[in-house]
């Protein structure tokens, strides 16, 4: 009986070294923040015609995760021990929405609020959102489309920014991507205008 118990405990101990419950968590989670802020305690009354719907952009396969992408030539890798708090699509959409509302004064409802149907709708694809390995810079490319209810006209425009990085570490890359995202968001807000 004692021998079986010892064998069972030994086997369990050996198996415990082989079993993994997922990757180690990243050392830090990175996010994006808008430099254009909507003022607190400032209410507004608006109509659907003045509201702007902002969709989370579509992503290429290499960016459909929470890892910080590094592109070297045609190959993609990811910075080790670092991740975004959400997908680049959702983080980018949050900065766009905050910047558009702050710069234009137009209301940008949360996408979960289906009761509001904005007449102006912004959507697009985030084609690039990565560190360019060995080049000392990040690249963000956003292909935007703008449509209005009651019109068959669709406006399209590409926005692109590259920003130098202080180093190829998570903190430096995230800061540069945040700067590039805010620059694009400001350009998009100016393109949409106050309506």
C-alpha cells in the first residue's frame, strides 16, 4: 500500500512538471490613449444627423491578436513578454472615437448602443500597426470609408504615419504607435469635419 502511494505521488510529481496551463502572462499590458479629450461635465443634445458611428476597423491576419507585431521584410513576429490590453482594432477605434468627438463636437455613440443610428458612418481597415524591425520606426496605415444615410456616395481615404522609436522594446514601441494613432485620428477628425 505504501509502495503504491509513493509511486502514485512520484508519477503525479513528474506529470505536474509536464502540464502547463497556458503561457506565462506578459510582463506588461500596453494600451492607447487619446491626446484629444472630451471635456468632463459637459452635456450635449444632438440629433442622429450630427452623430458619427465609428466601427472598429478590420485587421489583416497578422494583427488579429493582442500581441505587439514586428514586421521584418515580409515576415511577422511579436515582441516577447508584451501584449495589448485589447486587440489593435478596438484600441484604435477608441482613440478615433474620442478624437472625433473632441475635435468636431459631434457625438460618437458607443457601438453597443443600438438605439442610436448615426447618419454618418466611419469604417475601414487597419492595414499596418507594427514596428518595422531594424528600421527604428513604427508604421500605422488606416484605409477609411465614410458614408452618409440617404446618399449613395462613399468617400474613401488612406491615412498613414510612421514615427521613430527610442528602442525596440514594448514601452517605446507602444508610445510610438500611440503617437502615430493620435496623428491619424486627428487627420480623420478633420476630414470628417463638424458636419
